[in-house]
């Protein structure tokens, strides 16, 4: 089997040379300013070995990747009752789609499309004041990554708060069905801010380790969630983590993964590694274009697809 560090370095070099970089997200003005020529990759193996290359230490906006962690927190608070508010089926529609919500009476298809993540954030908020809810989410990220320098990019949050009209529509629509308990502006305030958490690939790969190791963080030995819960979060990541690009991601990469419009992807090789990649340019489904290609190459060269070599 090829050496992990060599593979990671090769892939970063290959990605640097490509001219097809996708399009940075334009609907959030602050993200439209990010340089699309960046690329970072970090892989943390089961024994804690880190292989990282490119812009792996440059912080980026994790956006929808935060939804994996808010789902984890909310499941810890309300358990399986969460699934009364949010489904767990792939949506087959864009991450900010409105139409499905009407057919399905305000119950979002899954926790990773925007409507579902807003409903999950609302559950967390119901247990706190808005500032405390956000503080708990941020502290959870810092704890998982073992790094309390992780912060929220207030400019990104403000930028989305000014322009997030669709998310306001989704939240109000769900509120009309009784799926949102708190004032819509509070729930969205927390949602926009957790999407604006800024992390490097290295930090994100560290934060995802519990999902790769049956709910336990191997660096501290502490249990974050039970093995069954980690397995199920991974299942939802595999089927829903890339919106209507989830089938293509499973087909090409073969790992549970969650993307964000900042261009990051967190991917989990169960029992083997936690992987974070970042390339700001997106494909038509809003997933990192080069991030997906890099992961496809990584899993192919290392034989890491969960579907076999
Ligand atoms: N904050 C973004 C939004 O709500 C997250 C979307 C994403 O990363 N896919 O539109």
C-alpha cells in the first residue's frame, strides 16, 4: 500500500496544477472574495499520525460542515426524538430548496439541507439563550479539535445575515407548521453564526475523529457519542451530506462526507482516518469541485472506499 504522506503530497501537487477550479459561492458576499486557487488537505490516521499538505493551515468558513456537529449536539440533547422534526432521507434537491417543504408539511427531508439544519439549530436553542447556544456549539468544536483558538468569522456571519433571504423564508415556512419553536430571527442568528465558524483542514480533521472511531476520540480516549450514534451520523452523511450530489460522491469517493459552500469537505474512513479537504471553488450542486476530485484520488490510491477496493 502506498505511503499516506506521499499520497497526500502528490494529490496536493496535482490539485495545484489544475485550472478547473469551480466557482466560489457568490450568494454570500464575504465568500465571493475568497481566492479560488487555494487547496488544503489533512488526514489523521487511527494512530494519530497527521499527513497534511497545501493550505492545510489556512482557516476557511466551514459553513454546512457545522451541521454534522450541531446534529451530534442536538441528538445528545433530545435523542431520537429529533427524528420527529427532521427526516433522514436524501432530498434529491438543492441545499436551499423550498418546494419539498410544502409537500412534506414543513418537515425537512434531512438534517443537512438548510431547512433541516435550521430545525436542528432550533432544538439546540430551545435549551439555551441564543448566545449560550452559540457558545456551546463553538466550545464543542474547540473541544473536539483540542484547540480553543477556533473562532467565528463575524464578517461572514453578518454577510449571510444581510443576504440570507432564502433561509429566512425556509425558517418562516417551517414556523408556520410548528417545526420551529423559537423566534425565527434568533434561530437564524445561531444558524448563520455556526455556519461562519472558521477552521483549518488540520483542525477539522481532528474534530471529525470521533466519527471515524466508533464515537471515541482516540487522542483523549473520551467517548463523544456511543458507537451506534457515530455509525448513524456517518450513514446520514453518506446518503445526504452532499445534497443532490450525494449519489455521485458515494459513487466516486465511497466515504461518508459533508460539504460546505466554503469549499470544505469532512470525510470519514471508518476505523481508518478522518479527512478534511478544502478548495473554495464549487460544482453545480454547491460542493467543492477539487475537494471531491482529491478525495476520489485519495480513496482510490489507498483503497479506503467503504465499498471495497
Ligand atoms: N450558510 C449556508 C447557507 O445557509 C450553508 C450552505 C452550505 O454550506 N451548503 O446557505
